[in-house]
C-alpha cells in the first residue's frame, strides 16, 4: 500500500483505467461499475468510491445515474504501478 489505497479502491481505478475512462465524455455508469465490483464480492462499493473522490483520483458526472472517470491520471498510474498493475508509459500506436 505505497499509495495509501486499499485493494478494493485499486480494483475500481483499474476498471476505469482499462476502459479508458479518462474524460467526462468517456465516463462509466455507476451501476455498471458497481456490478463489476460486486462480482468480486469484497468490501463496500460506496465507501471505496467516497475515498477515491476525496483523494482526487476520480470525478463524477452529474447525470440521471452518476458516472465516474479518472480525473488525475498521474496519481492513478502511480497507484496502479505501485500495486503491480501494468500501465502504458506513453502513447501506443496500433499497427
């Protein structure tokens, strides 16, 4: 826990990072995120989201159903790398 986040919180930001939710136009619905989180079966989703919001890792988009996206990509990549999840170091170009 070099970054101060629990495994549940790392799981949430890894889902958002893997789906490239990096802008408000690319956000993920809270119900879909909760469904993926609950399949894992550990922890409280609302507490994990509140902690990530308070620390500035994610931001909400006020819609009918809340949507979340990564607001600070630098902190997120540092946290994911600290927990052994591979991230890209730059732009990837598909051939």
